[in-house]
C-alpha cells in the first residue's frame, strides 16, 4: 500500500510549530521565538495554543504542518524572513504556497499537496483559518499570499487584536436547556446538528436559539443574515465558532431585500454548518431560495 501524504510528510512526532521551524536550515530556534513571558504568571507557549487551535479545527497532520508554516511570520519576523528565503514572499513578506511546500518537502510531498490543503473546500479555508489574497497581475497561484486569520493570530500570540464581538456583529449565547416537555424537539435538533452535509437546519420559533443551545449543549455564535454579505465577517464567525466550540447561528433574517434573499444560498456557503434561527413563519420568506430542514419549537413557558 502506498504511503499516505501524512506518512510521507511527517515523522511520528506530533506536528508542532517547533517541528516545522526545525526544517529551516540555519535558523536556531530560540526560546523567545515561541514563548511569551507573562511575568509572574509564567510562560504562555504558542505551541500549546497551536495544538489547541488545530484540535478545535479538526486538522490532520499535514494541515497542521501547513498552518504552522503559514503562522511563522506572525510569531517572529526572523522566522518569517527565513521562510521568505525559501521562495519569493507575498506582499508584506507573507507566506506563499510555494514557500510552504519547499519547507515541508521531503520526498513525495509536492506543491500540489499544499495547494490541495489550501483549496476553498478544505478545512483550513472553510474554517476561516487562512485566506489567499487576490493574485497580483501576472503572478502564479503558488506565489499568492497566504494570510493567517486575525483571530487565529491573536490566539497564537495571546494578544487581543480585534474585539471578539466585532463591534456587536458577532453575538454570543450561553448554553441553555429547555424544560422537560420539549425533550423530543431537543433530541431531533441535536441529531440534525450532528449531521455532516445535507441542507441547513432551520429552527423556527421565538425560542429557537434557546432550543439550539440546549440541543447542542454548547453556546452559540450568532450573526445576522444581512452581515453574511461581508465575506471577512462570515469567515471570522466560522472560525470563532470552531475555536470556541460554539454552534454558528444565522438569525435576524426578517427584512432581507429580494436581492439579498437571492444571494443567501451563496452567502450561507461561507458559513458552513450554520443553523438558521427564525422568530417564526413570517421570516420564512427570507428562505425562498434556500432548501432547509425545518423544525418548529414551541414557546417555552416562563415563570
């Protein structure tokens, strides 16, 4: 049986940023490259943060190696410069697929492997961890810049870059549970949330978000349907949900213009795995172009 890409690319050791840095000839890994001192609180290691993020994003070993290589310039200008020496850097010294491939290239690992890992439908991009910048005129795809998401950069560095709520455009809902009499609805929603693929789940009712949080046993990251017009925000919402282990919810669909309703299927594709929460049947017109699996939630009795 032929070796898998992961077996060819990596040793039996866990894939870490330090392991990827070790492939940079002539670059001695110094403590300050991969550690952030926190005074009396000790040392915060980006290695630990990296493993945490990669686990949350469900990355395989090769994807972890690609992500580690892309992250080098964010962790240290010196490491970024070393990566840039392997191949022409993108604008601002950013990593490129060609540079990443040269860094990770033992026998059997090719530029095509790296490009495949960076494809739009693969985990690194569909989770919003990285993006490819527009190609300058005349540049080849392997020489486009690969940019690490700001939220992921902040996690690796342990430094707040942007507010987690993005100016109120991303909202969090804490985990919750519904009263016992709605157990059947909760179980059905839970089963549909866990399904991989198929049409999006649409939960209807004024307590839809409460039902989703209760069914998943997790908190929510909520974004208004109209906000999906911003592809950067959509990717950030997906990444926030993955890193925080929350369910991504698209809500506030009332009042979408006809043009926005027509574009909603394509915009929902940016928010892969999102659950739609609708206040009630009046919002169903917003989904005229979207095929969904719908579940109605009875109103929860309040004391």
